[in-house]
C-alpha cells in the first residue's frame, strides 16, 4: 500500500469522489488522524449507504432514520468496511468534512489538519480483525507521507467533540493501533 504523492490517493484502493471537501488552509500541515465509526442504518452493514451519504446521493426514503441526516454534507478521507476493504473519498491533501465543530488540547477546527478514517460499525459493538489489519496499514502509510502524524495524534471523534460524539466507542481497541510508550 502506497500513497501517490501526486494525486494523494492510496494506490489500488477504490476512489469514490466526494464533493464534501475543500482546500486546507495555507500553511497547515497534516499531523492528526481522527478515528470515527459509522453504519447506515445503525448496525446494518454490507450496503452502499455510507458511500451514498458521502457522495450526496443517499435516498432518505430507504430508511426512516435517514430523515435525520437529510441534506447533511459530510465525508471522510477513508472508510474501512467490516471485511477490511478500504475505500477513499477525499484526496489526503484536501480537507474532508468529518470532524465538525471540534476542540482538543487547545486546538480547534480539526478538519484543517487531520485525516478522517471511518470504520464501518457502531459505538456499541466490536470491530472486526480485518478492519484493524487494514487500519494499521493505512495509518502506517499515512505516517510515512505525513511524518508529523504520531501515535499521540491518533484520536477518536469523541475526544474532539465530546458533547456531540462518542465514536469510535468503548469497543475500539486503541492498543491495536498505538505503541505503548
């Protein structure tokens, strides 16, 4: 797995372009990874609803819960499905709209300097071994291309938006992706 430094896409990973992104502010360096989780509807897997959401194509008539997110414009850089498949939506050099209002360690606006990785799942269930294996590979490659990303800067959405978010949840095994210091 390698990131193409011209396109900022991960080689040999499907790319489903999302319009829910823009340029990062000038002078900003990527130094953080935000781990999220998502499933649409919650707890339902192996469908294309997340792809449709990130591409602004979600049919809100498909499930009554979708009415709550009608018109939402969000994306992540990367999605890792339950089976470990990786999908990219936004080139890594662009700002994906994944963090929302955020603050942590005297920093705000985490979309500006972070890469958002969604794991297909819920905050109330464990993640799959194949997801962790893919996540470890993705993180390793991101660290190669963005050397300011350290284990201390790999954090959960719940850490930057604790009033609004609780993902990736208590079942996410942080020890799987971070070295003990």
